[in-house]
């Protein structure tokens, strides 16, 4: 997840990436303050870990978009495949199940990410 705060010199948003689950775990790993670099004012500043808040990272957003594209692609493939097969039950059940199951998986994935971000921001 990405951890954001504002630069103490120019108030621009600065961020870092961390793979910890809670803020207390982050404090144990890095200490009470962390050194961060601001691209706007070109300064390094010591920032308190209490001012950090977690947000969804760009990698997570890309993962979500890719999962949506995979589910859509598989759904189209399943619809084409099931319509090509001739049987007395020519209903594309698998094609209908694909977006539903994919959506459930995507929602579960997003809820787990949101819980992780909320757990970090609670402390």
C-alpha cells in the first residue's frame, strides 16, 4: 500500500510504499520518524509516522483493471464457445457464471485491500 503525508516545507503530498499491515508494525520497522524526499521543494524531511495515512497503491489499481479485463475476456470466450456447441441445452450457463464469479472475486479482493488500509489508518 502507499503511505501519504504532506511535505512540512511546501505542503505537497509525498508518499512511500510499505508492505506492513499496521501502523504499529511500521513504527517498529522504521521508528517514530521516517525520512522522506519532496520532489517539489527538493528537500529531505523527517516526518512523524503518526501523520502517515494509507491509500490504495497504483499497482493495486492496475491489478483490479487487469482482473476486470480478464473476466470480461473469459466471459466473451465462454459465450462464443457455449453458443458454438450444439446441444438441447444451448444456454451458456458457464458464460453467465463467469462474470458473476469474477465479480465476487473482485469484490472480495477489493474488500480485503480496504480492510488492510483501514487497519493501518486506525492507529
